[in-house]
C-alpha cells in the first residue's frame, strides 16, 4: 500500500482549496427576460385538455425555449407554447407541444409516479420561497401520466412524495396538448414573497432534445433551483382549506407457517393535516399503516457494511426536504427515516401515533417530528423525536442545527446533536454557469454503553462548469459515534474522496466525459490506511440516450477483522491488492426494447468477483410494460468459491391513469428465498385510493417450494379538505 500513501495528502489539500465559502454574490435571475407575471383569473378553466375555455382568452403564451441538448442555447427544432395563470387558490398551466411527426411521439407510461425520463414529457419546477433550496417538481407526458417530487438541497429529487394536482393531456394532429392545475394547498409557499422560482422544460424522447425556459447550460438539470427564472405578481394567495383529513382502513390476513401465525386484522387510522400558515403545516397520524407502500428491491450484500433503502412512506415524505442535512449522502447521516417503524432485524414495528410540524417562516426552515412505536419482541415501546432548524443567512448561505432522541434498536437511550454550514451559488467568483455547493458539518452522539469518541465531522464540495466538474468529500467518524435514528457505514475511520471530470461534445454524440476518481479510508482504531482506490473512467452518451461506460481502478484494502457473508462463508483478514475492470452498455428506454449489460472483474479480499448483470425493459404499449433483471456474481477466494444469482421480473398493466396492476417476483440463491408481490391501485377519486396487495414468501430448496408467509391486504383511503 506504500505506493499510494503520498496521494492522501494532496487529496486533502485539493479538497480544502476547492471549498471556498466566500464568493461574489449571485446576480438575481429576475431580469426582464427571466421573469413571468401571469394574469389573475376571475373564472377558473375546466381542466379537460381542450384549451377552449374563455378563461384562456387573452392569456399570453411564451415560446422562449432554447435547447439544452444537443446544442445549448440553439433554437428548438419544434415550437412549444406555454400559458400560466392563477387565482387565489390555484396555479394553472396550459402546454401546446408542436411536433411535425406526432406518430413518433414516445409514450410508454400511464400510471402515477412512473419514470417519465424516456418518454416525451414536460416539467414544471417551483421554488415558492425563492430560497434555492426547497422546491417542487411536476412532470407529465402526452397521456397525462404524472410524476412529482420534492426538491431538497437545491437539486436532489425525492420522487416518493405524492402531491394532489391535476393534469389532462392528449395527442393532436400537430403534437400534444396538456392542461392542469396545482392547488396552493398542495405546496407550502410564502404569500409575502416578491417572487417564486420557476423553470420549464420539454423533452423530445426520440431525438434526445431538451428545451428549457431558463438556464440552458447542459451541466444544469431543470430541478437546479439556482438557475430558475422568476414567477412574479402573485397577489392575495390563500390555501383552499386549512384542514386536510385522510382516513383509511386496512384489512390484513397473515398466514406465517414458521411462526405458527394465522390471523386477520382490521386496522383503521387517519392522517390529519393543518396549515397553520401558508408555509407551516402540522400533521397528526394515528394507527399509521404502510400496507400500500411499494416493496423494496432485493439486495445481496457481499460487503461488511449495511445497505440502505429509500423511504416510501407518505408520513415521512411530507416536507422531507426540511429534514435534509448538509451534502451528506449516506454516511454519516444523522437522520434516516427508515430507522423508524423497523426493528433491529428489519421487522415491521407498528407506529401507534406520530406528529410533525414543519415549514418555513421568514429566514428560518424548521421541522419537528415525534412518533410512538409499539413494543416488538424484546424491544420496549419507544418515543422517538427529530428536530431540524436551518437559518438562511443569505441567498447563498445557511446555518443549521439538528437533534434526535431515542433508540429504536435497543432498550437504551440515545441522542444526537449536529450543526452544518451550507453554501450554494450558480455564479462562483461572479462567473456565469459555474454552480458550486459546499458544506461543513459537525455531529456528536450519546448512547447507553458508548463512552469513547462519539463525534463526526467533515466537508463536501461540488463544482460543475460547462466543461470541468469536481466533487470532494471528507468524513471523520469517531469509534463510538452512534446515530440511533440515522445511518453510518463504518465508525472509527476517516474517509476522503475526490472526482475530476471534463465534458466535451464531439458530433454525433451528446457528450463524452472522462473522469478520474480517488477514494481512501483510514482507520482510527488501527492507525493505518485501510483502503484506497484510484483510476480513470469514461462515459459516452448518444443523443438518443444510449450510454457506454468503461472503468479501470487500482484497489488496495486491508481487512482488520473477518466478517460473514450471507451464505455463511467467513471472509478472512489480510492485505489485498488488485485491479477493477468494468464496462456497461445501456440502451435508452425510449426504445421499444431497451437493455443494460454490465461486465466486471472486481478484487475481493485476495480473490475476485466476476460480475455479469443485465436488465431488460420491453414497452410494447402504454398499457403493458415488462422489466427483468438478472445478476450473476462468481466469487472466488483461495478457501471458498460460490456463485451469487439474483433474479427480478416485474410487469405493470396500466389499464388507465387511475387503475394500475403491478407484479414483482424476486429470488436470490444465497437466501434461497423467493418473494412475490402484486399490487392493484385504483384511484377512484381525487385523493382517494383503494389498494389490494398480496405478498407471498417461499424457500426454494432442491427444486422444492416451501411456502412460508402469505399476506393479503386491502387498504381504502380518502382525502377531504375543508
């Protein structure tokens, strides 16, 4: 490992230099050509996608879209007309997307929350507080399929949020048309703000063309709030109702053969939302139930570190951006909502009641969440709490505090406190099109039985110009750092990483991006360099969205303690070196038949992992989608040899936008367990859903199927606003 030791000092020096927390203030985006003042309506339009209402007469349209892809700033190949209007309780929009070849418009999705990135679609981004940190993302395709998300940290999308809004779309002989309304009661906003952030983008799937209203540099995504234009002149706004009442009832039948359980359970519950102000919401949940949440994708873990899963439960997704912390990804994370409602072995723990208040008042963003969970096994009933405050020091800088209390995995006590300083600008050193994000953080924990160093601190820096990009992370995690309501990959280490890339655009490709990365991990327990990885990679992308990746890395790792993988093999300690080789080819999902193929040779503690994986997506029509995935990993050690196979097969039958039936089967040979999930969702009215869900587990041994757990659930819910 000695040949890498000299690299760690330069890495740290480069990262420090690239984290300037003082730069020239960003110039406002609200210029004459970057602001939009929509008219106020006295009579709302009928949302039917026809655009023939008197309400739209006299409402001006903008056609000021320019290319982001393939040629930034170039004139669009097709005309796009957008109208905006509002009244006291809604924001209305109308989109006319002209297309010279309407029969070539790509539409493969009809269901709610489908991935629309490879369909023709349109995106509306709102930043109702103009803080460039928290916003909303609304997307729809020519069939009226909706996808929405929260924007946190000025860029990151959380697609698991569902807001109540409406859009109707259809094809026409000259393209496609959409009409919709976003209720102001669906979003939090500042009624006294002089303007909102706004951006608009159209995707033309077959050509890979992206057309945007503001910020046409390709290194920006449309959800980057730093480049948004301004929505001005919104006056006398009010929410449609102060209360939102969501009652639900779930009936669940469980037959668990190994546990000897056979019962039926009726579980009524409710979620009650109250808008204290236009920008602050209080939520009460009783007898919380997550029977309608989508099943997690199965993962086979061959590392000694824990895996994480995305949050899919509505109660924890509301205003989730308020609780975001620093630029940390997964380690060390002070708050990870999947810790709540799950036991130490991943079993479901019922949430009896929960309350949350969150919002933004003036320059302060804040959130307070508390839940009470039932006892489960040897774990007592628990009271768990999270508090978060972020003070916006300026348009670019913010200072935050976070605190958690309670431990869902033990009967002991635990707490965490942390601070973070964040800086975001789209004009580093006053230069246009130079987005930069930086953060510093510090955390401290206290818990029963842990008395050594329980601190964690670090930085993050991200820079992206039209050509050059750079990211850097440094995390120092103490031996007894224990975020009971958070997540940590490993304690007793400091880790650093850096990436440097350069983008160029040789025709006929969309982009080619060579990249050099370096990461290292140093043990605070053994006082030595535990891991280092360095090497180049290159990505090439076509205008259609096909991607080729080539990666080579030199990897060294010292394993201080043995660990056991899922099949019982114990990986032994030692010092290991090797080279990683990876390649993958992805065909765009805008095609009728798309696929991804990955091949890799990866060092594995003195041996190798040969990885062969692929995915296949077939979308013959918007009604029927089929997705399959297969992964085969051949693990070879001097003392063990075993294969790892993971198979997933799923389908979605989209009868309409309001009736969708999905099926998913998953199997891996290490656990020898098969999981089957089927889910029927009928949206029978706005805000009202019926879910019918079936889960079946089975052990598959020597071709014999041993069915273990059967679970059938029906959940009925509705939404009332008053």
